[in-house]
């Protein structure tokens, strides 16, 4: 995995943390449930993207063996 890809993973991780924090705050405060659910949906999308990128990297490593 190169430096650019690692930076991308870090950005996705940060986005994921922010989405979880937003939804947590919305649920804790009992406000804006729609926004909380949208944030959780975004977090799942981010996780799926991270999974795909890491899976592709794993496949590249396997082919290189």
C-alpha cells in the first residue's frame, strides 16, 4: 500500500469517526433523528468503501507472491 492510499484510508477513517459522532450526539440529545440515521448510513458507506479498498490491496499482495 503506498502513501497516497494510506492517506485515503486515514481520511475515510476520520470521516467515519465524524459520522458516528454526529449520530451519537443527535441520539443523545433526542433531536434530529433523521440526521442521525443519515449519519449512520454514511458511516456504513464509508466502512464499505474502506473494506473494498483494503480487499483490493490484499488481492494485489496475493498476486505479487
